[in-house]
C-alpha cells in the first residue's frame, strides 16, 4: 500500500527542470537541506523522482532487482545516443548476460597489461601541449581518453577509418549540451536542425562501427581488450548488439574518465604538496583518484523506475515513481566525511570506502562495468603527466561546476599552464 511521497518543492516540473539544469549542484543541495532525506523532485524527463543520500538506504536502492525497478527505463533519455541495445538500456537476464560477456575484459591482468600503452599515449599527448601559455586541460583529456578507448580497448589500427571515427565522435560529443536530454527538443527539422544533424552524425558513426566489427570477423581479432569478443560469434551477439556496446564505451567511458582527470588536476594543482606526493607515492595516487571521485563525482544521481511498490525509510513508494541515489550529496555526508568540502586524499589511504557513501560508479548489479579500468587508467595518466611536465593553475579562482549534458564538468575546462618537466 502506497502513501504520500516524501516532501519536495511545490514548483511545476518545467521550472524544477530549468533549475536542475541551470544550477546543477546548487539546486539539488538546496532541496536536500530544505526538505530532508529522502526528498522528492519532479522533472519533465523523469516525473516524480525520490532521492536519498542516506548511507543506510543507498545500497538498497542501488541493489533493486529488475522485477522491482527498471534502470533501463530510467536511462531511456540516453537511448538515441547510445542505442536501444546498450547495456544501460537493458534490464534483467539480457543485461546480466551482456555483463558476463563484457566483464572479463575489464578486470585484473587484462587491464594491467596495458599500462605501458596508456603511459605512452599520455606522453605523446603531453608533448603536444603548449608551454608557458594557459590552455584548458579538459579538451586534452578528452582527446587522450578517446585515444585510449580507440587504441587500447578497441584495438583500432591507424588508418582512414580510425581518423574519421575519431573526428565524428569529437563532433558528436561536442553536441552534448543539456538541452538534448529534453524530449521536446528532439525534432528532426532537416540536416541543418540540431536534432537532425545529431541523427545523421550518429548514423555515420553507427555505420563505421558496424564496418569495423564486420572486418574484425573476417580478418581475426587483432588487438585490444575487446578483441576476442568482437570476433567470437558463439556468444550470440549480433552486430547491432556489439555496435551499441562499443558506442556506450566510447561515449560513457571516455567522457567520464576525461572529466574526472580534469577535476583531478584541478584539485591537485591547488594542493602542490599533494601533487608532489602523488608523483612519488603510488598508493597515495590511488587515494587521490578516489578522493577526486568523491569530491567531484561525474553524475549527480543514478536512478531506477519502480515496477512494484517500495518501502524507502518511512515512505511507501508506488510503481511508476523513480527512486535514486543522490551521488553528489552522498559523497558529502558529514557523518562519513568530516569537513566534506575539503580535498583530503588521506581519507582513502589504506581504507575501504563505505558502500553507501562512495558511489561514483553506481552500485549493485549495475555498477559501472569499466570502473576498475577507469580507475587504473586515471592513476596511470595522472602519474605519467606529473612525471612529464610541471603544471600550475592558470587562475587563482577554483573552477566552477557546470553541466555538460548529464556530466558535471569544470566550468572553464581546468585552465592550466605547462612550464617544464619536474626533476628529481
């Protein structure tokens, strides 16, 4: 039996949506302080949305079974970008089957054996940076992490297809402004309209990925983390299934990792003693990555749409309501993180984060499949950069948090100055 929903702003959904997009952390933080935990929002693309940052409640929300709540339905606004067969769009047995097929490629030795390749790509990228002139680091991190995905994960060889795919992906991701998440803005008014241009660009990328899969199946696996999966037809994955997984990795994997790297340097460079320690102390560097993911998570929340009633604390939520874990707020829970706004990598030195209070990769059976690879990649990139060049902030003012599509990014792209390589 359902009852009243948790309290929340009485504003119309349209106004709440504008506030959600225009004040990406200020508005949800104000709502949580004003209405408590859990609280309710009403957004045009989700309807009623109940959020919690309570460490005692978050694991239960993230662990909801598919018959109780659908994550695929909650992620539906991303379907035009990632494809209907993306792992993020699926629930239940089909989702689990894909996870079992993809998972081994992103664990353990399969990941660690690519350390040298990631470091080499990083050094090549750093060599292209200007010296003594301010420049935004975020676009450079996007270029680097895209190259890691294309070369290390997919194993693409240099050539016309790689060059074209790289160019088209950069163009596609540059279109990721927040308005694209609004269903009302999705109108194809021809090749020069924003949505029409997006659809045509997406179709070209789909075709290139399908060509790559077909060629791999003719010529053999080649290199890369996904090499065997691309050519093994015994698992029953069609070209469309594989294409949507590749695009999900390209979009979700490279953009999120690049943004976290930009935030990591923004935080480190404002704490020079931490940067120097991270350069020479690998365990501390891993703690830096974890603290960055805590203080500057990429997403504000992860949600599910209820298919059955759910008891959340003292509330009884009906089917049709979305329920989510408020990542940004959970990472600032004062009982778990004293002085939560302070950058303190020591929080994670030799300790394991509390499951319900450190959720940058989500949780439960839908925890990010590439979490281990992303964390490994970030540590390799940060360590290599710190060894290769001396960076300093281009401004004394910390970067504001802005919204790019659904990702929380540095508002000015983490502007830095590269001076010289460190010594000693």
